[in-house]
C-alpha cells in the first residue's frame, strides 16, 4: 500500500477484522455485481469506497427518473445513461483507484459461466427469479460465494450461499425453481427508498466479509421489515435433493 492508500483506508487498518492484511486482500479482490439498481447502488458504492480492487458491474438498463427515489448511484443529470456507466462515474468519484468494468447487457447462462469463475464473490442485486437462478447455478458450478439480497415494498431478505462449504445451501435449496412464486416487481408493487439501502448495505458488508474470509450468514436467512426496523433470522439447510447443488459432480468435488 502506498501513502495515499494508507490514508484512504486508515479507518479500516485500525480494525482487527480488516487490518493491513485484510485491506490488501480487498485491494487484490475481484467482485461481480449483477444489477445496478436499488440494491446494486449501495453495493457498488461501498465496495468501491472500501477498496475492492476490481469490480465488474453488469446491468442492461438505463437510468430512468422513477429510479432516482432509491437508486443512489444515479443522478438527475444522468437520466438516460446506461446504469452501469452511471454507477462507474459514481464509483470513480469516490475512489478512482478501483478498476471498474461496466458491462451493459442482460446476463445469460453463457456470460455467467465465462465471468463468474474470474471473480472472488458474486453479489445478486437483480429483481427477478429467472436471473437469480441463473446466477446461483453459475456460482454453484464455479464454487463461488453468492451474496443474495431482495427487497420489495417494506420487506427485504439477505443470505450468503457458499457451496465451498459442504453444509451450505444454495439459492435453489431455499427457492426451488419449480416452485417459483408469481413474479412481483418494484414497478408494480412499490419499494421503500431506504429499504434497498439497508439490504444493499448489508450485502456490501457480507461481500467484504466473504472477501476477508469469514461470513457468518452462510446457512442463515435474514429477514428485514422496514416498519419498526425489525430483523429476524432463521437457519436454512441444504436440500439433499436440490437439482442444482446436489448434482453428483458437485458432491464429488
Ligand atoms: Zn441447492
């Protein structure tokens, strides 16, 4: 670390949980953020501010006026710009040392299979079940930790799936693909502005702790209710018959 970095990250270097060793790890780490909206905004800003060295942000959408109520990486003068380009501007303004790869596209299985193995952690900031299952399958196949977050109306959820740990469930253990509930969107249902900040900030916190080598949220589902600021957590188990993570190739690995 150079003198500027010692100053920039000084408040991290004081922490036993980070210190010089952990901060060096973060500087050398690669994170993939899928989605640059309400959840992806705080994730992108905090991973950049915290000095995660290389960050890929992927999203196919452009900034719309209706996004600005909660998607804090974007600004009024960037309406119409691709969200990933807008997020890259915001991240570079906070920390120009971070190498941000902005990809304006809708992820599919082939893109994820190529990109997920090149990253140390994946943060799911998407808003639909189909994409969530694609991301999960790619993370299970590549044995990469996945930080899951979701928020709608006044309620949110968070977990870390890390199938490097044989006991860890995957997203499909919790939400089987053949039992997908009806798709609900913020566009039709609404979402409380700070809720995506709460859940997204927790995703950033867990992603950083994954990169530092220790997340306590594996095998746990955290449920957040904005009304009353209520947090509940429950243990979640691996489904031994899960078609995604209980594939023989996975079990044998
Ligand atoms: Zn599973």
